[in-house]
C-alpha cells in the first residue's frame, strides 16, 4: 500500500449526524465532541452547514479555530452566498475544506431544483471556482448520485474537476443503492473521469436499506479512498455509514481489503461512541456492531468456554482494540483525585482542573452511598458534570412524599446564582411533583419531551441514570442525572437540562436545515 493510499475518514457527525431528529447539540457540546473526534484521528471533520443557521456558522467557526491538525469542512450549496458563508466560517481553520454540493438526479432536478442539466453544470462550475478562491481543498458532492444518469454524472464531475475540485463525493442520499451496483458506479466514474488517479473518490451512504456500511466497503474495493460517516451511524432517517464499523472491518479483514487501512486510533472508538451518546441522550442499541453493550458479550455456555480457552475461537477483534475498558471494580471511597483522573483518562476523558474537581466531589459523594464504583458509574458522572456543565441553577435539598395513600408532593431547594430558594408542589407522581417545583423556582417555560431512566450496573446499590429532553422557544436541551435515588437523579437531570437551555445561543435567522 503506498503512503497516500490510506482510507480517509470524513466524519460528518456534527453535520449530517446532527441534522437527524433528536441529535442536535449546542456549541460547547459540539466542541467537546470535535476534540474527541480529532483525537480519534479522522482526516476531515465536517463541522456544519455554515449558512443553515447562526448556530451552525458559530459551530463551524469555533471548531475551525480549535482544531489544528485535522481538516475542517463546512457544507455549502452551490449558491455564492452559501460558499462565501462557508469560507467566512472556515477563516480560522489551519486546514479548511469547502464542501459544495448540488443534486444531479433527474428526480431532484425536476421536482426540487427546477433546473435543467445545463444549468446544474453552470452552478457546479461557479461554486467550485468560487470555493477555490478561498482554499485549495474543495470537495464536490453530486447529491442523489446513485439515482442519477451515469453519463450525466461523469459530465458533472468532469466540470467540478475542471473548476478545481480535488475530492469527488458520490452520495447515496436516499440509501437506495446496493453493494454491487455502487461498486460498478465508482469503477465507471474512475474509468471515465480524466485524471482520476489524482482525485479522491469519496462515498457517502445512508442506511435506509441497512446497506450503508456494505455499500461503503464495496466502493472502497472499487477504488474510493474517502469514507463519509458518523459516530454510531447517527444521521437522517435510518442514519449514515457507521464510522466504527467501517474502520474495524478494514482493520479486521486486511486480506479482503488489500491491506487498506484508516489512520483512526481504534482505541478511541468506544470513548467517542459513549461521549456522543451521553451528549445527545440517544443510547446505542445493545446489539449494535462494535460499540453496542452486547457486541463482546458471550452468553452461550459453549461460546464462553471457547473464549476462555482461546479468545480467537469466537472473537474476531478484542474489546481492548476499540478502547473498551474492562468492567472491573475501578475505584472506591479511599481512591484519590489522581486515581480518578487516571481512570477517566484511560476511559477517554481528559478533564480540566475545574471539571475534575467537580467530578471528584460527586465521586466522593457517590462512594459514600455505593461500595463499588464501575466505569459506567464514572461515565454517568462525567455525563452529568462535564458534558452538561454548570449553570445558574443548582439543586440543593429535596424531600418527597409518595405512596398509595398520599398525594405525591415534593419540596425542592434550588440555588439561583448562589442564593437558596424553596418551593413545594404536588403532581401525578413524585417525579412530576419535583419537576413542577423546579419549574416554579426557575421560572422556565420549557416543556418535558422525553424522560428515560436506566439502571447503571447491577446490585442493590446501583445508580439510576436519568436523561430528560426539554424544549422551549424552538430550542431543545438534554439533561443527565445519576444517583442511587432515582428521584434525585431525575431532579438533577431536569436542572441540568434547564441550565443548558438557558445558556443556548439563539438560532435567529435560521433557514431550513434540511437539504
Ligand atoms: O446525503 C447527502 O447527499 C448529503 C450530501 C450533502 C453530501 O448529505
Ligand atoms: Zn447525507
């Protein structure tokens, strides 16, 4: 394999992933995730769609400023305003990429763009040339490529290359293609586009038929050298190609993929997956390949026996290779700050002094209530304390009444800018009563959209982790809370979400985000 033949990972978790319902993130969350994705070792981070909203513009700019040695891309339609906005957002980037796109299928031309084929060619030429005025690294995507006429697609890509594009992306926008067909398409394009050996062919698959990863790998075998994907496969509808599945397939089957590999540090895969999941509050399905809870769990006796004898009998990769920490007892009430910091670092969380102090306080508090503290307990603390941050409101004491012969009620103390306030409320149940009291104290107008409670680890003293999603003023926030008492966990999660909602910058002037 020549040095330049590695498979580039183009991570679009912050753009296509974030665009999917229930996966939106605020600016600090995007930055936290971008840092981790950079640490993972991807080649390009698509940080957003700069013209879509003020929030996206700010996110692209902030990621561009923060991330030094990974390319940072912004999406732009072919309109000059789009391209200029992307370029402006990318100004602080050390390695900027403008990613411009337009649809090429007749279906989209007729029903969406209302343009003829010639007009689309003009758009492509103009957008790519304009992009090249700002940076050398320009990617062009032919949206809905897999439902486009192949010869027209060749024409479009030739036009993009003549105007200066160096990466040609062939999206399966609606998840329609199949591995053999996609392989053929990539081969056809490489054969018919002059200078294709100097270009990077890229693929971008959606998972509507559950084929996104298979299609991506087939395209790699046809000569594509960039895979667009997302962490945990999040994305519009059924999602995008799952980054971890592609990376580990290449790693595990060099015999099939001609030794092609990515530059991803696979030991960062699991921490990245967990971080994303705790930021967006969307759990990974247990049987999800690579990062699901059961991905390495051998339930059948015969399998367990085999794995104990020799892991290779039933394990094609090790949990360690993706950075999955072993689930041993990690820390207890006598552990100090250094032990906690080291353990968190091993799990992929590098905290600054202030965040570490916050997590340490909560860790000590937890250790008083719980004898053994597992990695999952620590993850919940990080989710609550770091990802979710502090704000104006802080939960103080809490007293509830509930049962079969009393009206559920709660008295809650909240510190607002450091000053204690108390309120009492009744409700349909203790959680409802607590939320009502908190609502009264904080004056929030947010509505509860979703409430989930999950047991972390087993045992009588296990913690409950609560995730709430609230929305108000067209904004949406996710809060996490963990505690051995689920009512306290619920209160923490709710206050957490309110703090986050309060600190969100407006998305004034938003244009529709869908494309
Ligand atoms: O799915 C798609 O076609 C896209 C493009 C903008 C690359 O996300
Ligand atoms: Zn897409």
